[in-house]
């Protein structure tokens, strides 16, 4: 049986959808490190100070890897790092003490894969890529995602580190509210543009600490945690997933760029929608969401609800952390 | 702990977001049964010939129920009907012979709840409503969704009817490809507008027949299977979920209406995006997607990739089935 990806590839080739440095915004992007050009500038950007991830991604591009290889390689960095307590191995568990993982990946042709509520697999982003490449489906969940991963040769292992277990036990003793605010970073979203002008994205997380068992956030959901349109650009999100899932910020950012907005303008509008619709909740719980957008010229933008959000940008031989502007004081 | 919904309510009241028949489109909607007016016209519409569902919904409105009550009551009709083999009890199982259910619900204030990969609960739409009303989360999955449902008092039961089991066994013997085309209806999406001008939506399904275990489609995903913005309107989808999840059609339809499109124009554009991006796959597998949009004036539109899609509309004392126009011959 021919899989979905082969159909998508053929469709894109037929439609000539594979662009090359196609301009989509006439406006100067203030936060970008360069101006529009006909040559795509290899770029890897990620939410938060994930410079190790953007470094891994840009090295993929330098070694001839695709944008898809770059975002997968980048996402695997925090997934495999036990000291990153918001993604993959070492991530905070849910209320029952179980680490459950969500991830998605999307390529420039519209191919996509996602896993939700996955347990015991260290690199969910690579399982998501297998869903994209080996099935006609987009999303697999829970036990079904695990069975698929095992059939694909992934190894099941314990992802709850002693450090995360101790933090969970302390929380259980106090049962304090745990919310995604400025003190509680989470989730890597990562976008890459390669020299062919192909733009791809990935997003992976262990989700909100001490969430209800089974809770899924925005990260594995196309259009929420991450979205790519190979003819326009891409976007990704971090922060309290519920606010992103109900406002579809990553899809919105791409749609606004389609209509002429710069990545920065689009990120600011997407944050504005959240603040308008969920103002009291955002203020009372001091909630945080941060967005990141990238177009085919390598222009990027980023914005957050409140102070403390940053992004990592690898472009033009540099790999830097940049502090975000924000909507609320 | 105060739940999410109370925050959302307060935010909406503070922002004056509760509109009353607020116009959002200056254009005449050809497919609508009436012209714009300052008085909201109670309306319940659904994908496919779900007139029993729209009838249940409109009766809720006539008896003083809210739009949220109406969409829940409507969605429960096919969920509870063993002869409807695409939703709830009696639905087609997955490849392992297990019925797994997806559903979501969203209200005019931006509150939302969703369940994915839920097993053994006849009315997932009511579980989704409980997620919205009783937790700060939006989406619960798999075993976590089941544990939540049981804690909320739902009963676990066998949802695989003899009829569905026999069909699955026949399929297993032949292992024929099963795709969502014109011969394979699925999913109810339902939207309701009440006399207060509140617009709400719901979507529920047993998903693609003989899917991989754990496969989740568009139906439980806000912005894909269904989306509502209480100041603009709502939309819902049916058909092959993978095409909807990667193009976020319901969110797109609402966004296009925000920018001035009629519901009909918006539905046609959303179908056009699918056909453009996934043309070869759509043609080779004869895939079907149908959309349905409704604005705050009670104007609605609907459109599909190919022939055979229909909708049910309860409005102005009538409850009718309407055949959809379509993009491909």
C-alpha cells in the first residue's frame, strides 16, 4: 500500500509547490538579521534558549541535511537531556507520576506526523516523523502510538529521572497549583529553512507539570503548537497549551503572513488574540505563551504575553539567544 | 481551585464579548434561508443528513436550552444510535476491533473541551463538555480520558455491536483498503445559534473505519473538526480527518468570515486549499471532505470536495436535508 507521503510528494511536484526563496511579505522585518534575497539563508530557530538544539539543527544543514533532518535533530537535543525538565527524558510527570509526551513534525509539502500521550519512548519527535513517513495517518495516541513506535524499532524505557520524581513527590505533598508562567518554561518548538528554500517544523514536550493523566496540550497539534505552509512560512508556540489550542496561533501566524504581515506583526497579532479573549484568566494565573514565526526569506519574529520569553536563532554563522518583547507589563 | 471556565466567563463579561446578533459579514449569503436581522434566528445545522440530531437540538432551543445544550443534545443522537456506524455506539472499530472515540465541544466564550482515543463510553461529547466545565485543560486522551469520565460518573460499556463486529471480521478477511470517500460517511459536526446570539459547536466520531489503533482524526481538534468564535461564527468538518488536520479548515472558515467572507465563500476557499495542496492524494484515493459554516446572523454555507455530501438545517420551523455543491466532478 502506497503511503500518504508518496501521494503528497507527487501532488507537490505536480503543482510546482516547491518554492525557492519565494518572497511572501513585502515588509521589512525589524527583528530579522538580514533583508530579503533570492537565495534562501539557512536558518534554524527555536523557542527558549535552546541554542544546543539550533546548533544541532544548523550542523545538519551544513552537512547537507534537509530542513526536516534539522528540526528533528534539534528537537532530539532537549528530548534526550535529563536536565531539561519540560521535554522528553527527565520531563516533569503528570499528577500520577507518569511522564507522557506529545510531539509533531511537518514538512514543506504538507506532510505531517504527530504523537500524543506517548509513554516510555525517549524521542517522540522521531516517532512522529515515522507516523508521517510510514502511515496514511497524521496522529497516533497513547497505547496505539506506543505499539506503533515499538513496531518501528523504538525502545521502551523509564523516562522519570530521580530529580523529576523527587520534584513530583514534593509537589504531591503540597498539592500547590502549578501553572505555566514566567517561572515554568516548557516545550521546544523549532523551525528550519534549508538552502533549497524548504521550511519544516517540529515541536515536542512533556507537557504541563502535574497535569491530569491524559492531558494533551498544543504541542502535538498542527496549527496550534506548530504549523508550516511550504509556500509561506512556519510558526511554533510555547507556554500554556490550552490558550494556544483554542486560538490556533501557529496556523494564524502563517495565515497572517500569507496576507502580507511580517513574522513579527503576525506573532504580535496572535498574542493579542489570546490576551483579548482570555484576559482575566491570563492575568489571574500569570499565564505565559510565546510565539515564533519564520518566512521563506529567513525573516523571523517572536513575541510573548509577558516578560521572560526568549528564542534561539542560528543564522549567518551566529547562534544567539534573543529576549522577546511582550504584551503585558 | 477555580476552574478554567469561571475565568473565561469573567473575562468575557469584562470584555463585553457576549454579542447579540452581531453582524460579521456584509454580504448576502445565497444559501441562507433569511437575510441579516438584529434578532438572532435560532438555528441548528449539522453535517450529513443528521435531521434527527438537528431536531433534538432545535427542540432544546425551543425549550429554553442554550446553544451549548443544543449541540450536545444533537451530537448525542448519532452517538447513541447503533445503526450509525461512524459515531459512538455501533461505530466501526479500528484495525484491532476496538471502538475508539473522539469528540470536542466549544462555546461562544472560548471555553472548550475535547476527548481523544476514548474507549467504552457511549457519549464522548458529554465527557468533552465535562472536560470544559470541570478542568483547566482542553484535551484528555486515552486511559486518562476514561479515568476522568468514570470519575465524573459515566458508565463503561461495550460499544462494539454485532453488526460492526461482523463488518470488521469481513474486512479483516479481505484487508481491503478503507478510505473516506463518497461511500463511507462519517462524523457529525453540529453548530447551534440561540436567541441570545450565542453560537456553539460540537463534533463527535468513531473515526475512520479500521484505522490504526490509536489514530486520532480531526474531529476532537479545535480548529480542525470544529471551531467557534463567539464574535464571528463557527464551522465544522467531516470526511478524511488527515486532510482537515493539516489545513485547519474550521479555523480557516471562521477567520475568512472575520475578514468579510460569507459562510459559503469561506467553505469553498477551505475546500480549495485542500484540493490545491493534496490534489494527487485526493484524486487517487477519491477522498472526501465536507465543511459547514454558520455566522451570527444565522447565515450558513456548505461545500465539499466531491458529490454526495449533504447537511441538515433546522431553522424557521423547518428541518431539511440539503445537497452540497462540490469542487471536483
